[in-house]
C-alpha cells in the first residue's frame, strides 16, 4: 500500500482539477457528466488500493480498508462542487 505523501495528495487534487475544471474553477455539479467523470477517476484510484469498493442505493461510493482492529473509523468527503467552485 502507498505510504502517506502530502505531495502525492496535492498532485492528485491537481489531476482532478485538470480533469473536471476549467478557467473558472471546478465544474463537478452533482449528477452532471463532469461529476460522473470525477467519480470514475476516484474509482480508478481506489482500484489501485487494497480496499473493497461498493456503491449504495443513493449512489454513495464506499471504500473499505479492513484492519486488524475490530474498531471502525469512517471518513467522508464529496466529489461534487458548485459551479466555478474552488479546487
């Protein structure tokens, strides 16, 4: 599994910006074609990791990384943006 690397994280955010933004900012309005492109990009990134990937009935994408502990940590985020949003 890849180690934590803040530079990689910023590079991936810039990659997403290039894929789904324009000169005005992010264009990932929910349920738009650009938003779907962003979700496919994320799914491709997740496929490179040792995680279980699933989508629920509401369209949420879930990635589960099993560990040795029975405890659970849930972290959330979103791929959508307002029109011309920040990257």
